[in-house]
């Protein structure tokens, strides 16, 4: 039995190489050059890379050492988050001229539901074009956009014509588009998941669609339902004007690798204090503490513990992190430590799986 579901007009706006573009905007000497925001040639991690740097394989979350190795002419620029927040606020104000249903994902991207909008414009495609033009006029920066019937497809579409472009996936094109899409381009499919799918013979959406729900849940757990639905154009998540956080965390990269647990505990105390500050500010607490350890060889290890009660105090966070630190013997010297608190008391419990439904092709974008 087929059931209708509300088709929305969703826009995903993504600023192009935002941090790096802001630096090139403010400093003309950096324009046209490969730049990396954050880190340094000796230490740290790249927060963002300009398109000139991306041609050399430089990308966010890459070690600064590796980035410099890939691009010897790479220029490192210190991050200026106050400036990024200032421009992000300008961009968000533009969004609100068109709709109040704005769900920011970060400083540089957001979902907008323009099914009903303040401009009374029936075309989401035209609205996206107007928004991108206004962003360029007011900030001097470029943005790309994806437009479709739900958040998942809009997010995927926004990458297609980057930089400074947009892509609309009309209702009648959703299923053919998803079938031909490479599996690694599905939002939510990372490298590890993609490799696992390759081993199962899943290379495109069409391959994914051939797999039964049972097969997908057997291999991917609760994410199996997600993969089963999205390849059929089903994604029921609404644009939420106020996002509920899934976790609260903080981490630190050290100037020198640490090999002593005593020094690590000192750093973890500072991190716990920062998390406590964020929790108190938001008025939330959590049950699951996760310790993140990145070693000097860049290998990553995470350890978690779920407590019987919600916590928000530095002392409890630190004590749990201490237990996790001593849970296993360290494999090497440590370059980064992080703590996150999840399983929050935000009331955002997992919703039951949605029934399978079919895309009804009666909706112009």
C-alpha cells in the first residue's frame, strides 16, 4: 500500500570554502593562493582550505604536516572565528528575509524550508538564486545551493555545481538521480561505510536499492533503515528552527606530544571545565562520556562509558574521563585529547522508523 507524505521545498545553502574565502576577501594578497586556515606548517590540523589548496589534495581535518607536504607553497592563516561569526550572522539574516524555518548546521551552511515563504514565491529554485545573489552583494562571498523535496537530497545536490552554483532535483528526477549516484556521495556514508558497501557489491544508489531491508539492517544496524529509505527518496526529517544538540564536547591538540598520564589528566581537567561551562550555558546534561585520543602517528582511539544518571559537573566528567584513560594501556605518545558528553536530556528521543512510502510526483520546484 502506498501512502502520501508531505513534499517540501527545501534549500541547502553551503558557503564556498567559507573560512578560507573570508581570509582571501579581507586580505587581497591571499587571493589566488593556496591557503589553509588553522594549524601551522609544524603543528595542528587544517580547519579549512581554499580551492587553490584543494587542487593539491589539501582538505579540512588534514594534518598540517601532510598538507604542507602535498602543497609546498601552502600559506597558513590563523583562524578568526569572531570574523566568521560576524559574516555568518549577516548570511543568516538574509535567510530570514525569505523564511523563519532556518536550521543552521554550522557557521557556513543551513537548511531552509521555503514551501511557504515570506516572498510568496512558488519557485524554490528562484529563491535559492536570489539568496545567493544577496549573499554575494552583502558579503562579497560565494555560496552554493541544493534544492529538492527533502533535506537529504538538497544536501547532496548542493555539492554538485560547487563552487558558486546550484542544482535542483525535481520530484520526477529524484529516483533516477539517486539510482545513478555514487554511494560515497550519499550524505552519511563515510569512507568506512563506503568500503563496507563496496564489499557487498554496492557502488551506486541502484545497487543499494536492490538490497533488502533485512540485509541492510543486518550489515549496518539501525542505519540500515536510513539507507533503505533515502535511496527511495524518503527522508521525513523536518527543518528545525532550533536544532537540538546530540552531544557537547571539546578537544585540544598539543604543541608537544604527551607521554605521561599525569600531564594528560591536567589537560583533561581544562577540557572538562570547558564542557561544564557549555552544559551550564545550555541548561542540559548527559549520561555518556566519550574520551577521544589521537596518537602521534595520527591513529585514533575512542572509549565511552554510560552513567546511570545525567551529569553536568566538571568533577564527574573528569572522573569518568580518568577512568577511561586508564582503561587501556596507551599505544603511543598523544597529540590530541577530547571529551564529549552525549545521551543528553534534551527530549530528542529516537523516533520509531517511518513506514515505507512512495514519492508522489506532483510538486514543482
